């Protein structure tokens, strides 16, 4: 995926999150996650600062700890 496409999707995800459009958040996470089961996002000062994909929820939790 191109960096422009990634940036566009991250912005759309942030906007959906801010407006509490959970159906759109779910759809976008599925779109950007592809073959992965869990996508973890970090925001700072209202900006997306990182996005990581994990095979399992346990792996995502361990990384976040």
C-alpha cells in the first residue's frame, strides 16, 4: 500500500473515530488490517503516531504493556 493511501486511510479512520462512527471504524480497520486479526493505533495530541498489526489480541496486548 502506498504511503499516500495509508495516510488517507489513517485520516479516514481518525475522523470516523472522532465522530464515533463505529461501523466505519470497523470497516476501515478491516480494510487496512488485511490478513491480520488486530490493528493497534496510537494517538498523541489528536494525531495518529503509529499503527501496528498483530496476529492475535494477546500479541497486541503484550506489545502495548
